[in-house]
DNA sequence: CAATGCAAA
DNA sequence: GGTTTGCATTG
């Protein structure tokens, strides 16, 4: 085939992309695109997947109790259902309704009803008790968190070279573009070189994709959704009682489309999506086989569409949304189903434009949208047209930045001692969770502790305080800090009854999981960074000599020490000088044991190290622009906003500029 | 940094 | 609906 013919084909043969509402869904893909490594969100071969666990909490309990896969099971939290597995949905059980335990058992003798694990007053660890009472117990989701971590780790292992962003306890986004690109080049080696007769060299469009049938990669959403304008399953909570979705389980290998040509890849991006789906499908299968969790996935060109696609068919299946199918898929969709449009913003938009579907909003111009909802609502405009430039950003560690233990009090408490009692329970949970996290990441500590409380009908109010670093984080220490906050927040006079108490750690930082331990860290700190090469006379900027304190191990000329200086009164200090910037960082405290000070210093050092790392990254992407001077407290986040070219996410709505006179009030009112 | 609010699962 | 989490905004 001549290239003139290719060009002809790529401009004319894809008539579907001419829909004026949906442009850019079928960009020409050239050899340059195929070879490029850093196209990021502009990659025309981008493949993103979202994978979520089916009825996750219920699945966890099934694994824990080793039930048969067909056992109907529900998870209870007090009197409400928080998870219903698919076999149980066949009974018409949904999460929304309220049930009581005995009622359920009577109606369905074979139904397993499990109450979530709870902390009991006084008990050190959560457990599955049969006498749960919201007055004395507190829910524990620890088991689910751990299982979630296992699944994430397995996905990571199965998918080398894939960016993974854990989006919640049961969901993750995958950017498989890189790996897919490699596979395309392996499978279609004739693409590895630009043909000699290519008219535009590397900017020549690729030849047409091979007409291989894509069969085992998942359900391909048709371009023309025949007699089913609304995709079933877009509603997350829809009970699977109808034959519709239960009849076609294992959708991965079943096609209802009689038109086989529909399933032929029409573009190289379609091929890429199929390869991405293969990768995800294999990983999902491995997770299913080894951990026992079934999942559903969506594969599409961006995060928002992947997320939407994942709910097309559940459970235990995956779907692919090709670009050509986007317009017809989106138009009838209730736009409130779109991520970040499900809340107040979504209802404000619905009201403003008297709209409910994506199609209803396509007639709204960008200008109108921005006039009503601020400059940044270009994000909304684009998302309605299938465009989403947000990146899949892998978190550095799987550790969360905050840890919250909370308890709602159906029977409000009226005296301080009850308050302290609950704080102890919450503190016990936090202690357990933090210390567990420290098993894999020893130098981990929360910068602050926060207490929230709701009194009467007012909203949540909060008080926070710095949380000191200690080697052992004890229940007592946390509870003491919590009690102090309680006094500031609610005082001793409980005229207003307390209906909710939450205790949280925030600003949790430390090394990465299983990466650098404290010892390893000192080694890592010097490797790769020259500077202090031959300077054996270790002196800081004040000329004080460093003393080896035994922490840094043999042959290690690291600038860390427990020198005692008397800079601040009589405060003993532990300090080090950064070999890169010469800054001295020290830790002083009258009360802290010196071992703890050293640990804290190690953490400071790590943080400082991270700062340099972040700064190096920033230099790469800003052409050497230094963002700010290094300091003890500068977190990795300093680089935020400089990382990607266009990481447009819904984040903030309106800013700086004058707020539009109209529309804003109702946006902030509750619906 | 402290406090509050929004959104999501 | 209850229990988390993360993020943005405002002071």
C-alpha cells in the first residue's frame, strides 16, 4: 500500500470522528508518536485502566472465612449493610435499604451475615465479636486495608513498567501506555523502522492496523449501542437482580455483538487498548487465582473514561471503550455519574443548565460554562467531550498521609469521662495502626494530631497540635494528647452533647516501605553525592569537630553526630550538616530520650534528602529554576505544580479572580 | 500552621 | 449511612 493511500485512509476512512461535539478522538498516529517516550497525557496511544474489586469488603470476608465462591454474604456495620456480594444480590438485597440481622437470616437461611470487626472497650485488638454494640464498640477496617495492600502489591508485581495509582481501598488506576508501546513494537516489528519510502519521514502516519479479531480481551463497547441507550451497571449500587447482568457474567470471553466487524481494531489506538486489556486481564486473573479477589476493569484512553468503563459490566469482567465509541457512550450518560460531578458541583450544574445527561450539556459553550463556574471549569467542558488530561500518578509509598479513627455516637455523650473513654479507644486504634506501619517503615511519624468533634447540630469542629516523635508510640501518649485537645475543643462543660469524635494523625512521613531503614538510610545518604570526598577533618560551619557516635557504621564518613552544643540554653542537640547544601540540621529537646532524638534526626535527614531529590526533579522540569531554599521542614511537596505539563484535574473551581456574581451562592448551599 | 469544607468509595 | 482518605480554601 502506498503512503498516499494511507493518508487518504486516515483522513477519510474514519468518518466517525467528524462529530463536531467530539473532536480529537481519532488523531493521526505517526512513527514519531510510536517512538516517543515522554508524550504523557498527549500520547495518542495512551492506555489507561481502572480496576476495582467487586463488593470488596464482602470479598474480604469470604477470603477470611474461606467460603465457597457462590455463598451469598453481606457485611453489616451496626444495622446497615456496607457490602453485598453478587450471590446475595440475587436475593434483591441492596446496600441502600436498612435491614436487621434476624430479619435477614430468617428470610435467607443460607445467607451469611458478617459484622465488621470492631474494637471493644478495653480490648487491644479488633475482633469479630457476636455481641456488637455501637455504644461500646468501634468499627475496625484494618483487615480490609491490609488485603487492599496485598492486592496492590500483586498488581505491581504483575505489571512491571506500569504506573499504578491506588485511588481508594478497592480501586486503582493503571497507565499501561509504555508497556503497550513496547509490545506493539515486538509484535509488529515492521513498525520499528520508518519505511524508506515514507513521504514525511518519521512524521508519516502508521500503516493501517492489522485486521486481527480481538476476542479474549474483554467486552468491547459497541459504537452503536443497539437498543440499550443506557449502559447497564453504570449505577454502582444497582442490585443485580435482573437477568441482564447476571446472565452474562464472565463477560471477558462473551460477545453479544453479532457484527464481528465491530470488533476489528480500526486504529492503532484500538490495538493499543486491546493489548492494555490483555495485560490488565492477566494481572486480574492472577490476583483472582492467588488472592481470591475478583475485579472489574475498564480500559480507555484516559482516567475518567476508564473509570466509567469499569462499571459497564460487573462483576469479574472488563470492558474496553474505544475512542470511536465515546460519543454514543457519553451522550446519554447522566453526567452526575462522572467523577467529581457527583456532589454539589454536579447539582449546581444540573440546576443552572436544567440538564441531566452529558448530551444536555454539549450545547453549553465553554464561555458560558466558565462564566457560571469559573475559569477552571474548562475541565468540565472537556470531560463532557471525553477529554481528561489528568495523569496516573503513582504514589511514592503506599503509606497514607493521614490516619483517622472516628466514632459516631448514636446516643450522644454528655460528660467528659465518656469523651476520654472514646479518645482512649481511638488512641488504641491509632497506636496499633501506626506501629504496624512502622514495622515496614520504622522512621515514620505524624507531624500533628487532630481531634474533631461534633456538638449538637453544629458542624465538625477541630483542634490540632504537633505530635512529638517517640520511638514507641503508646496508647497513653496519644490519648494524653487527645485529652488535651478535648479540653481545648469541648472543654469540661458538655451543655452541648457530643455526637461524633474523631482522632487523627496527619502529615505522616517517613521512608518508603521496605526501602530504607534507619541504618540503610545513613548509607544511602552519602552514596552518589560527592562533596565530602576527602575531607577527613569533619567540622561544621562553626568549626566544631564531629564525634562519631556509633550510629553511622564503619568506614562511613557521614556528617552525623551527637555533638552537644549549647546554642539554645542547656538544650542538648543532635545534628548533622547536609553534604549537598551545607545546611545544619539539629534536633533539641529537654525531654526526649537521646535515642529518640537520633531517630528524629534520621527522619529530618531523610526529609531533607527528599527535598534535594524533589529539587533535582524540579530543576529537570523547570530548566534549573530553584523553587525555594532547602530547609528542615520542606517536604517533597515543594515540587508540586511543577511536575507535569498539564495535569488538569478538577481541583479548584474558582480562584483569585472575582467570583461570578451568580451561581456561587447556591453552589455553597446544601441541596 | 490551623480550621473548615468538599468529594469519593 | 458510617468510616475513611485526600485535597482545597481561607484565615
